[in-house]
């Protein structure tokens, strides 16, 4: 009586394994093509970041932070954080990490914004997609590495794929919320003036939902950056790999430096994207 009855056991693991075997048997060519496309995109972004002189990146980020935050002191602080990353000797690895994060965010936006629009336009789609997003956000991030490895093997692509799964829910949710929060009287006024559903979406709802979408982009970027250490376990180079090596070798100083560089990147990205979202909100209110 103290043991759970065996006839109630559900062989979910066997079902998932069979499904993955079926996917690999029938669609391996599709995933090879997807993997090649993602790899080319990631490599091109990485080459671009590594090609730009470090001082030009520092100046650009400083000016961008100053213009967006309206404080020259914030521009100086953001630029100094980048200089510190370089002074630790992690500039190249930081650019690799930034390339992986940027690639994940680009793909997340390409997938997430259309899904968010679909959820906003269809209550049925929202009912179906919402539990999937809940599962994606609550599932331990290490679990994403398993299907990524099975579908794409070791390397940059599975790391990008795992990062994508982990980081895409916020932009989907906040795109949906932003569109649904557009005042109904604004939509009715556009409809009364003869606007088509497509015009209402792209000329009325999407512009008004931009602040919410910007917050989603911010959260997606931060979650992608949070995956860099885990993604390094399956072949992603960058600051995450340095942290992983420091853990394996118990090199506290090395791990602290690499971890601090990740924190600096997170601060820069968070402050700038938050300021952009606030700026968009103020422009709409005015």
C-alpha cells in the first residue's frame, strides 16, 4: 500500500525518445539546413563584432548611452565598463558572447513577435500557446541542451538553439500584452475611418505596443545572456566557457573576472534597452 501502483505508471520518457527518433529519421535534412543557416548567421555576426576596433565600440556605446539616457555621465560609465572588459583580457571572448546573444535575440524576435501577434488576434491561440510558454520558462535550462544536442550535435548551433528556447517567451508574452492593451476606442476610430485589419495592426496597434515590445526585447536579451555559461557546455565559446573552465579547475580569480565581464555586458544591455523602452513610452504619452 505504501508504493505507487505500477499499472498507473506513464512511460512518458519512452514516448519522448520514440518521438525524437522519428524526428531524426524523417527530418534530419531539415535540421541540417536550419543548423547551417543559423551557423552562417552566427559566424557573420561574430566576425563583424571581432572586426570592429575596440575603441570604436567603446565610443559608439558611450554615445548611444548618452543619447538614450540623456546623461553624459551614464555614457562615460557604460564606456568604462567596456574598457574594463578589455583590461581584463576578455575583449575577444566578450564579442563572441555578444554575437551569440545578438543571434539568439534576432531569431527570438523573428519567431516571437509573429507568435505574439497571433496570440493577440486569437483567443484560441493564446489558450494553446500560453501553457507552452509556461513550460519553457519553468523547465530547468539544462533540459534544453538534450534536444539541442540530438538535433544539431555539439557546437555553436545547439548552443544558439538552447538559448533561443530559453529566451523567446518574454517577447511573445509582452507582444501579446502590448497589442491587447491598445484602447478599444482607438481601434474603433481606425476602423470607422476605413482602415483594413492589416492597417489597424501595423499602423495603430503595433506602434502603440512598441514600449511593451521593447520591454520584451530587454527581457529576452537578458535571458539569452544568462544562458552563456550553460551554452558553453555544448560548444559555445566566449565568457561562459571561461567561467566553466574556472569551475572545473577551481580558479576563483579567473571565474570572478569572466563572471564580472558577463555582469558588465548585462548592465550595459539592460540600461540601454530599458532607456529605449522608456523613451518610446514617453514619446507615445506626449
